[in-house]
C-alpha cells in the first residue's frame, strides 16, 4: 500500500501525522480535494519554508493499535456520523483495535 503526494506526485509509504495547527500552515493552497496528502519530503520542505523555527516531536506509533484504520488499510476519519474511510467508503459508528 502506498499513497501519492499531491504536491510532488511521488508515491510514499510512511505517513506523518501532524497536529492540525501545523497542517494548516503547510497544506498546499488552494486545498486539494480529500484534505491533501503530502509525502515526508514535502512536509519537511514546507515546514522549513515557514518563517519561524519549529521543534516537532516525532513518535513511532503502532498503526494497527493506536490509529483507527479500515480493513482496506487506510486511516479512518471521524465525522458527525462516526468513522469513515475515504478510500473504500466504509462507515462505522465504533472503532475496535484488533
């Protein structure tokens, strides 16, 4: 499984999860459909392009147990109607870690 960066168009396999305040600063404008997806290189380049110094805490997480995920392998997003997958369209009210 890999994703395609919407800025440089390369495929990538490592997903960096950023706090919302930082993501808002570095997301390509205008916002691309499906909230945008950036590879690690573009994320770091965009952070470096900010006018101020940022110290970012990076932590390796257990994807299967720490982040809600779909059977198709994508991260589940949470909305008004519960969890949903932008990849396959699956919806669920609860998330169970295996």
